[in-house]
């Protein structure tokens, strides 16, 4: 599999995984995060210990329309909105990291021909935004 990527792409993949590791350590530490998903109109609760767990949610059903809530405020809080559709032999993921109605990051990825780097960057951006929001909330509650 690695032979199909050039040196720049491999370096990009490695740096993304390093960023994910840092995000995991900073965000999750020793405590999990609880999330709720609604995928194809079916709800489910999740206990997340890493950004890889978020990826498992995103890949849990194909094709799909889904949303993953990371706060009780649902669409008003931090969440991911995504779709996975089939086009020939390719699965295309459209994903947006949201804070309420504001877009934090978004992208479209061919999950059969691209590395997961772009998706992880969006997940990392979402957790960075969540971390900033928590810091502000803690500042105003103390």
C-alpha cells in the first residue's frame, strides 16, 4: 500500500498521525469523551478514547448520512456532519467539523484512493476547537 504514496505524501501522513497523537494526549488524557451519533436516522452512544475511535464512527456504515455530537447542545455545540456515498468503486466522504453553525473545517475525500490524513486533520481541528471552548467555559465559570 505504501508504494502508491510518494515521499511527500508519506511525510504528510506521518505528521498527521503525530498531530493526532498530541491531540489524543491533550484531549483524552486518561478520561474518555462521550459522544452521540445519528447515522441513517439511527442513534447510538459512544465512549471515545482517541481520534481513531471517531474514525470508527465515521466508517461504521456505508453509504450514510450522519452527525456526531460531542456536546449535549447538539447542533448548537461541537459536532461533525458527514455523508459517505458510492460513486462506481469509490466511496466519497464529505465531512464538516462544526461549532454551532460555524464551520471549523471541511473536506471531500475519496476513501478508496486517499490516505485518511485529511479526515484526521478535520477531526483534530474539531477537538482543538472543543478544547478552546472548554477553556473559555472554565474561565467564565471560575
